[in-house]
C-alpha cells in the first residue's frame, strides 16, 4: 500500500523548513517538496544582498543565527538554513516541482516531476519569488531583459536600464554603476521608494541628484528594442541606447496551486487567499497557508520574521485534527 503522509509541505524556504521542524517535533509523517535548491528564493537573491532584519529575528527552533554584521547577508542566511536542515535532518526532496494537486475524499493527491504522493494535510509555503510582474511591453522577451538580478559583473561598460524604484532596483542600479555601467532608472513615481533600506536610500538619491545615475520619473518603459529602449515620460517618448534591461518590477505568488485546490481569494486587487488567522487553515479543509503566500499580491505584509509563528500554529491544528499528541 502506498505511503500516506500526515502532512506534505510545499516549499523549502525558511517557513517551509520551520513547518518541517514543527512537524518533526510532533512526530508527524511529513515531507517537504522544493522545486529548486534549499531555500531557493534566498539562493536567487542578489549575491551581495543584505537583509533588512537583524539575524536574531530570522532565527528558528532555538538555533542561533550568528552574522558578522548586525544585518546578515544572503550567504550567511544560506549557511544558517543549511545548518538548520542538517541539524534536524529534515525530510526534504529538492529539485522536485509540484505539478498538480487534487483532493479525493479525505486525501490529497500530489503529482510532482518525480512521483505521486498521498497526504492527509497540505501546507503551502511557496513564497512569492517565482513569477515576476511583467511590464507587458513589446520586446520584453528579448534575451537582454532580465527580471532577476544576481551580480554586477556582466554589465561592466554596458548601457543598463533599471526599471523600478524599490530595494532590488536600487541595489542593481548602484552595484552596476559602481562597476562601470551607464545606468538609467525608470521610475513610475516621483523618485525611489520611501521604503528603500534606510542605509542605502541616501546613496541612490545623491547619485541621481548629481547625475551619476540618470532617472526618468513618472515614467514607464514603452518598448524594448535590440539596441534601444523607448521610455514614456511626462514630456513625451524618449528613446535611449541600451544593452541590457533589468526589470526589477517585483514578483507574485504562484496562484495556480491555490486555484487547483479551490482556495478562495479576496475580490480586491490584493487577491489575498482566505484563511483562518488563528490556525492558518484555508477555506479548503486540510489546506494550510504559511508565509508570504498569505498576503497574495500584497507581498510587503509577510516576512520571514513575522511568519515563522505560522509553523507552530499549523502543526498544533493538524495534530489536533489527526488525534496526535500535542507539541
């Protein structure tokens, strides 16, 4: 007879790992499915990224998170969560993507890129870094357009357009400019986002003010060509020479898994999934939501530090319904 898990956790990021730790403590039969590397979203962050939060706020399961600076780097976070993974010997299948989810009677059927599973409960901890917000303009599919930024070295001596004014865009603009790129920012508002990291914002504001980094405000990209970009500005269209476009326009959750399971969404622009805030259970019995996915398109509401508590709440609810001993 095929093994039936108590709970399957979809997503091997920090919150998914936290759910795994709590499931293991409760002696539940669990498995974490992660489509990429361990903490895949953090792996895909820019190489030199520094977290906004302090390391102690990113800790889980009483494992200390030590960092050289007050605010940890991407590399330090990757190392920390690697240690958590090995310390607890968590059951994680890496590089295994979920293709379909279906509820039949009291069990959920999961089909992945590597196999089929059955489980009594599901936790969706899928984050929001999978799908970029597209500009939907001609030429966006050209090879020179990137929706993810890793490091500045490919852009030395290149004409780079950075689209967006939040943290990712600012980091990309400053790093590529410092390595010798000719950088132009395209900003929808009057300037860069007010919520840009406070130790970085003065730097980008001053670089724009002095003209080292050019910026078009209240503007948007209208068309991308092989060697040019057309920008719609308040004064009319402007065409500039261009080698690369870094479209740092944000990301959104993969709603397809939620839709397959029948999880209801709010009718406003946030598309926030419906769930019980006391135990994280969605409108679909047995389907629980953890982490950033709870915010829908409002990706600034949930972070690692305020979502880790979801793990214990979810597992307490599951063990109660399965009749297992409490945590």
